[in-house]
């Protein structure tokens, strides 16, 4: 089992920045990749950014150039730096970890609200 705990969400004005953190614990040796999803009200959950154990990254087109995903293997933590935030970035952001055999682990989510 893997436990994921997110932190760092909040209220920010358009153009502002936030940094989300996701601390992993438990059977972290089994994790192959980690990432961030988000879900806005009435919308499906979507992949925002991901990073493999080797450091390869992926970004959704809507966040390329604005968001940066990184990981600290010593702290077992994944980060998502959100810059140049837009109103449409408002959502609950969830940390995800991919385990063996297509097992998915999820955090409880952290709210990001972009509002003037």
C-alpha cells in the first residue's frame, strides 16, 4: 500500500503562483510513476502532469510552459509548481501514483482556486 498526502493548495489571483506537494509513504519502492490530476466541478478528472521514476515528464497541453512537475526521491515527495494561473485552473488537484499491475493510488486532493 502507498499513502499520498497533498498540501499547498489555496486561493490565488490570476497570474499568481502556487506549489503543491505530495508526500508518499508505505510501499514506495513499488511506484513506477507519479503525477497530478485535477477535477473541476462538473468535469471529468484529467491528467495535468506526470513524472516517471527515471525523471521523464509529461504535461497536458493546457499547462505546458506554466506548470512544472518534479520529484525528490530522498523525501519521497512530488511537487507541482503552478505559475501564471488562470481562472480555468480552478479545480481539486489530486496526487496519483502508479503501482504494479495497474494499481492506482490517490491522495485526497487539495483545492486550488484562482479568483480575482
